[in-house]
């Protein structure tokens, strides 16, 4: 185990990463991680990086169906509908 505050070399970080890949987390560990991250705000830089990482990924048909189902029956405000209309003007579908 590494002492807190110790700087790790890139090589060491890579070795630790490889050693942890594929490990299954227990339900208790998952719960603790969930509790620790709830309510934390992501920085704009972090949000941008997540966005970049997800661009170009193809969603499975199951995922598309679930997203569609969760949005079905959702009421949009007049302002939201106006913004959507403006953003789609001139776009060929």
C-alpha cells in the first residue's frame, strides 16, 4: 500500500491500474463509493473530459429504448420547446 501524499511514477500508476483491471467490487464497496460521491460537484474541466470520452459512442438498442421510455410523457416548458425549435431550424433530418 502506498502512503498518503506520495507521488507515484507513471510506471507505478500503470502497474497498479493493470493489477486492478477486471476485479469485481463487492456490493458493500459499491455502496461506499456511491455514498462518498453523492452530492459532489464536478468541475467544468471534468465535465468536458467526460463529454469528450463519450462522444462517438454508439448506444445499444436496449439503452435507446430505456432512454425513450424514461422521457415518454415528460412535459416540456414552452421555453424549452421554443429553444428546441430554434436549434433545429435549418437542420436536415
